[in-house]
């Protein structure tokens, strides 16, 4: 099977898994947000800052190192598996004993017990992680997609019944644990049928992997710190309830990105790794990738800015009204982030984890003071505005420092691949606003649900029509991917 066919087949299965997981998580957010309090979301937001950082330490960047190295022996895989288990167990223990200090930092005593539950998230995935990496490396996404779908469904059922019976934030905690446990068990069982790690360890097996992994670990750790610094500031300065509103807004905005980016990374990383020495093909593939990604992301985030005032009260309830202006600003910020992030798998494929690390340091130095000043001056709204402002600056730094250094000067090609989707999305938003204005002008009374339906349906039809009129080649490319059967 050719690499192209493998890539298309992998994309189809990853897309299917992504679609189902989005449906499940949106359903979860709609139902659970009506049962839980903003402070419950705030508490889980405080915990996930620590757990996300700790989980990154447990992996040590080894997963991406395995994908980057085209030839990996069975002895090396066994040694790496043991290292991953030992490191994850150490991190799990560290999180358990750090719980009182985290609770003291946030001034929330309830966090101690919650973190004693959540620390197992640092260990449980380690048992099946190498199996997932090997499936990913060979573009075998059918197994991963099926496991992901069932894992999210199990997590949803746990949080739904937990919230229904009044367990509050614990329902969210148990959902994370159930999802991670089921996924890890399935990956371990399926993966060990193909390759079972043996009781073997040698320091010589780690040569090359640890150096690559340390750069990757440093970059991932800093990225995790940067991504969660807003949670740290708001949780420490403004408390759980304010952080709950921010967490809800951020989760709603970042959910499409969280689903689409792993899909892009999982499929593009092994493909980029196989063509890493062909600069012309690599540049063409990357520019096409960000263009296609933008055609998906731009209408989602531009549309969210327009429909947020109607979407939030209708789907989630009036109590989440304070999150609406936060959603509108964060949607613009996350869209810019979706443009920057596809460079990460390319750099990993090229073995340039050093550039990822240095770019992350630059981003941190720009972001930390800006978010701190934003929180002190304008509270949670100030944080969102500061976040957006810094992300615009990071976009230009990203091109100058990463894109140009790896792919060569290609600014106008880079912008040219983004401009059509952004233009089509802006036209769509103007059309939706025009429809709203027309209904208001002729004084047609509208219930909230009808207004939202008109915006969503009108926006989808407008966007499809605009693309068909201006760039129907995009629709043809998507159609080819959809109907290609692959093997």
C-alpha cells in the first residue's frame, strides 16, 4: 500500500474517531453543565494544571522519539517501555504527596482528596502508551479510533450518572479515570498481540532516544505551563467560581482544536518523518496542510464568535451568561493557535525538538507577563484580551523563527494558503449578521432556539456556497478523501 493511500485511510479513521468524540463531548458539556456548578469546573481546572504537567513528565518525550526513529529494535522498545512505567509511577507518587501544597497555593482544601484520585491519571495510560505509538507510527488508526470512541462514551456515562446523583466535581474526576483505564487496557491487550515487551533493560538501548526526548520534554513541559498559566493566575487571584466561568469558556473554544490537532499530528507526523529529507515536498505538504486545516477551523471559530450570545443560554443555561464575552475573545485566540500548532509535528519529524523548545521559551517570555498584567488590570476579561494580543504576536514570531528556518522563505505562500479560508469565513459571518439584521428590521419575532437555528443553518449554507463559488477545488479534494476506499 502506498504512503498516500495509507495516509488517506489513516485520516478517514482518525476523522471518524474525532467526529464521534466531538459529538460525545459536546453532549457531555451540554448535559453536565446544567447539573454542575461553575465552582466544580473551577476545581477541576485547578487540578488539571498539575495533572497535565505531571503526565508530560511521565512520557519524557519518548513517544515522539520512537516515531522519529525509523528503525527501532525490540530490545530498545522493551527498555523504553520500562523507563516509561518507572517514570510514570514516580510522577504519580510525586503528585500524591504534592496535593497539600497545591491546595495551599489555591487556598482550596478540597483539592487534596481530589488530587489523590487524579494522580493515577499519571500512571494508568503508561501501560498502553507504547502500543498506541506503534499503531500511530504505522498509520494503523482503525484500532485507535474504535478505542477512543468507546473510551469517551464510558467517560460520558460515568460523569452523567455521577453528576445526576449529586457527586459534583467527583463525577468529573471519575470520568477521567474511567476513560484512561479503559483506553489503556484496550491498547495494552491489542498491542501485546503484535508486540509484547519483555523483561529487558539496557542503558545502551536508550542512546539517542533520551537526548531527543529531553528536548521534547522541555518543550512539552513549557507548553503545558504556558497553556495553563491563565488557570494558575485566575485560580490563585480570583477563585474557583471565576475560574469555572473561564474554564467553561476555554473548554468550549478549545474542544474543536483539541480534537482536530491530534488528528493532524497523528497522521502528519509519520508522513513528514518519511519525507523529512525532501525539502520541496515537505514545504508543499505543510502549506497544503495548514490551508486545509484553516478551511475547517476558520468557520468554526468565526461562527462561534457570532452565535455565542444565543448558543450559550440555549444549550447550557442562563447561569453561564458571564462566559459569553470570554468565549468570543478566546475563539479568536484559539483560531490563531490552530494556525501555529501544525508546525509541531513537522519539527518533530525533522528531529528539531530543539527549535520546538526554543520557540516555546520565547512564547513563554511573551505570554507570562501579559497574562499576569491582564488579570491584575481587567480580571478574567483582561486575561482573555491579553491572551489574544500575545497570540497575534506569536503568529509572526512563529513564521520568522520556525517556518522560515525549516522550510525556507515562503511568507506569501504561507499567508496565501490561509487567506482564502479566512476570507470565506468572514463573508459567512457578514452574511449571518445580515440575516439577523433583516429579521430585526422587519420585526419578525424570534424565539431563542429559532434565532440560533437560523444562524447555524444560514452560516453552513453560506459557507458552502461561498467555497463552491470561489474555490470548489477544496470541496473536490474533500470528496476524494471521503470516497477513497483505501485498504
